[in-house]
C-alpha cells in the first residue's frame, strides 16, 4: 500500500467512486443495507455526490474519501445529519474489502472525530451498527465510542447505538 490520505469528496470523483462502489457492492451488501439499483451508474453516482455536496454547503453533511496514491478511492467516511444547534452528528464508513484489516476505518474515524471537533464544533457523535458487525464495533470502541446499553440488550433490534462525547 502507498500513501493514504483522507480528503473531502469532490464532484470530480464520479468515475472513481462508481468503480469503488461496484467492486465492493456484494461485500457491502453482506454487512450493511443495500443501495438502490439506480445508484450504480454514472448518473446515479453524480446525483449522489451532488446531494452530499449540497449537504456540505448547507452544513448537514461532511463526506470524505480515503485515497491510496496508486489505487485511488479505497474507502469512504461521512459525518451525517450534522445538527449544529444540538452539537451532534452521525458517523458512517466503508472500506474496500481488499484493504480491510489494515486500520483504514480507524484512520478515517479518527479523522471524522477531529473534523467534528475543529470544523463543526460538535460535542457528540453517534453510530448505528448491526450487532453482528464485529469489525465496525471494534473500530468504534478503539476510537472511544461506548455502546448504549439499552440498544444492546434490546433483543427486538438487530442494530445498536454507539455514542462518543467529544
Ligand atoms: C467495518 C469496516 C469499515 C472495517 O474497516 P477496516 O478498515 O477493516 O477496519 P480497521 O482495520 O480499522 O479495524 C477493524 C478491526 O476489526 C477486526 N475485525 C474485522 N472483522 C472481524 C471479525 N469478523 N471478527 C473479529 N475481528 C474482526 C480487524 O481484525 C481489525 O482489528 P485489528 O486491527 O485488531 O486486527 C469494513 O469491514 C467495511 O467496510 N465493512 C462493510 C461496511 C460496514 O460494515 N460499515 C460500517 C457500518 S456501521
């Protein structure tokens, strides 16, 4: 692996993002909710990027990609549903299956926490995770998130909630 960077998603990322999402579609759908089939086209990804960048412009969304100098986009991470008056947001991330287990999600989540503090002045981050997603739970715990006890013991739900006070 070469030099990695975490940077904001840009409108020029359409082709690279589509390649990343198609290559990993089956992998992501084995662990998280599937995207609409219409997403998997140049127009679908262009609309998706437009939507995320509009969210950035209005202060509700901060989308990032993890980029490898030679491989291109190898992961994504987002600050979602940013609520500045309440000082909170949700985090999400996904990593190319070929690059998993090398600390990329941890790197990206640390970047999100830093941006949440310095750029958005937030005080709390939350994550919703399927209970059987051991890798994601490990990433969250390593970055200081704590599971919300009620959501963990609620046997009617497959998901649980993690919280970080910052
Ligand atoms: C979850 C995900 C983002 C983790 O990305 P990653 O870059 O591999 O994460 P990291 O390398 O920073 O850390 C993952 C840790 O979990 C461990 N891990 C992953 N799967 C595991 C499993 N099934 N059992 C035990 N440990 C597991 C890894 O070994 C690693 O720990 P280590 O560094 O001590 O070896 C990635 O698997 C992914 O993109 N999954 C699909 C999308 C998704 O689930 N997103 C999260 C939604 S909440």
